[in-house]
C-alpha cells in the first residue's frame, strides 16, 4: 500500500511497467524495421521486373525491325524511334515512382533503427541503474522515447543514388536512340 501511495504522490512509474514499456517500444520498432526491409526488397524486385520488361520490349522491336524483308528508309525510321521513346518515358516514370518508394521506405527504416537503438540503450541503462539501486519506481522521463530522425546529411545518400540511376537511364536512352538509327538506317 505504501508503494501505491508513493506512486500517487508523483515519484514515478513502477519499474516493471517502465521495463515492459521499453521492451514494447523495442519490439515495435524492430518489427517496423523488418517490415520496411521487406517493402524495400519487394520494390527492388519490382524495379528489376521493370528493367526486364523494357529490355524484352526493346529486343522484340529491334528484332522485328531487323528481320523485316524490306529495310526502312531513314525518313520512315522515326516512327519506331518515337514508339521506343514513348516506351522509355513510361519506363522512366515507373522507375522514378519505384525509386521514390524505395527511398521513402529506406528513410522510414532508418528512423525506426535509430529509435530502436535509443530504446535499447535506455533499457540497458535503466537495468544497470535499477540493479545498482533498490528503487521500485522510475521517473517517467527515463523510459520516454521519441521518434528519431536521421540528420540532414542522410539525404545526400538519396541524392547520390538518384543521380546514379538517372545517369544510367540517360545512358540507356542515348544507346537506344543511336542503336535505332544505326539498325534502321544503315
């Protein structure tokens, strides 16, 4: 009864409750981290599938045009090049959306990992402190965990990744146009 009265006077929260709250926070952020990892993996599979579809489409168009019985004249080759360009633009929009999702999931995963690390550290410190003292109550500030966000420099990683993918897509587009002109005109 004395413990309850002490708790009511504002001394803190029972240590079992505080430890359970921290364990719950740790479990939640661990599960969220795994969930975001799975979401990233699914989006990466989707991205690879998009690349495969594009390359199959390109190879089929080039095969059909190169195997045609009569060669296209240069003035007629702009129709297939326009078709290929439209396919590329659709592909770029799909890739941009997929990369945006991947980057969002990576950011959320990083936030959960930072919060998980902070909660684990607070739990360890609390257990050490409770082991050294014989208190039955913990201050509310000792087990309160706020959602953590990475520093601004973390966004540089996404920008570098985006620039790398954009460069690769521009290379593919340039190769497609030059290959189309070479295959269709010469």
